C-alpha cells in the first residue's frame, strides 16, 4: 500500500543543504496490507474495507499533506494503481510513533480503514514478498477476527501469553513469533521483527487464520500490533464480542503480484542520480565526523550559556534532538556504506 502527498514537492534539501530534484516516490508512505473484508453497517448496507495503521495513511509530521487515495505499485516501481481511499483513522500522535512518549506509545490507538473501490477485486489470502522479492511460505486464508475481551484503559492482560502469531510485511516478508500480552490498543509479541514498510500489515494466528491485528511499532524487539477487533469496534461502534457478526473476511481469490519495495527504492535512487548529475556525493564517514563535531560545539556553547545564567531548557532539548537525529542518520549511512563494500 502506498499513499502520496496531494502536491508532492519536486525538490528537497539534503543534509548538506543541497537542493535535490526528487520523484514523487520520494515522499510516499510505504506500508503493507492488513485484513480485507466486508463490514455490515447498522442500516443494512455494507462496505468492503482494508484495515491498516493510522500512521500509514495520515502522513508524517513535517511532510506535505497526503491524499486520501491508497495505491499499489506496478510497472517496475514507476507506476501506481488506486485501490481505495481512507475513510476513517484514529490519527495517532507523532509522539506515540517516535517513542518520545512511551506511555502514549502504549495506549494510543493506531488504526485506519480504507474503503475499497468497486472495481478492485479482494482476497482473504495473507501473503507477502520481502523488499528483495522473496516469499516465505504459502498464502494463508484469514478466516475471522480474533475478538478479544476489550480491556479498560490502562488494563493489562496476559490471556494471550504464549499463543503463536505471524505477520506478513512488505519489507521483511513473513515471520512468526509468540504473543506476550495485550493492552486496550496493543497486542505485544516477540519475534516478528517489524521494520519500516511492514506497518499496517496483517498479524494472524497460524493455527486458525484469525486476524489478530495490524503491525504498528516496535520497542527494540518487542512488537506492538493494533488489535483488529478494536479497529472494528472503534471505527463502527460495534459492541465488544460481536465483531465477527459485523465483519466478514473476503473470499479466497488469487492475489496480484505487486512490485517489491526494494525495486521502488532502487528506482528512486536511480531517478535522483539521473535528475541530479552534478550532485555532490556525501562521504558518510566524513559527515558523521562533522555531526559529532557540531554536537560537541553545541554542548560547549550550552555549558557557557549555563554559566552565564542564559540557558533555555526548551531550546537545549531541541538542539539535542537535532544533533541526535543528525548523528543517527550519518551513522546509519556510514554503516550501510561499510557493509556494501
């Protein structure tokens, strides 16, 4: 699943302050498909929907506003076809996603509902290819929603402890692990190895094909999925214990083969190189050294300001966050460059 800005900027400044021409794919939010099925509304009408994560369709803080159109990649990473539009979302706060507020990360709901276009065929088969195009295992039929007892805010339960769980995702493909516990808006597990791009992807019980939730965030190796039953309850006002009376998984049908995430990423890199022939290539090791030097300089300036009684705590925190982000970026780039040699 891919979501784009309404008006994607044609350029962006890189870490060196250079103006870089970028394709629209540079701005896309990359996620994975969650449970697909039909919801019965109180008035007797129905909606064909995809359940996914809020942060997959709401856009990122600081990025351009996104369109409600949800697409899938085709044509070697350069083309996209619409499959539906976002109609409901919990609008998860950014502080819950970046883990700067761990308590909020635990309690905040992170769900969205995509209305499937009439022209689009659906399937209940869970399957994925990882970023390199590799697939693990056969398609799995999703049979129902795991309808947990809804917990009160702040309540923790281990009634699912030790139960198996698997996930399909666009970055890491399929992996399986063990459920550890749950909160009102989280099913916690070990071993699923979520990575960016896996968000929104289906989490299910391999024993019976029940959809457990959709991938949201990871705390080190501890994964959090938004419970699928809570999505239906919150989005449609369905009473606890009655989710499967209102939601029916799609019928089995062959799935289309979409373009792997890695192909898209390579297309973006090639397009940027093609459109910016004079772009100065950064040396990650050198830039990491520059970032560390700037952090040390800012630390000395903060110490001098403190001695003079002119320290602004809020400004200091912002400078610290900026330096940490810069160091983290170039450290990752340096590590990637070293491993590719």
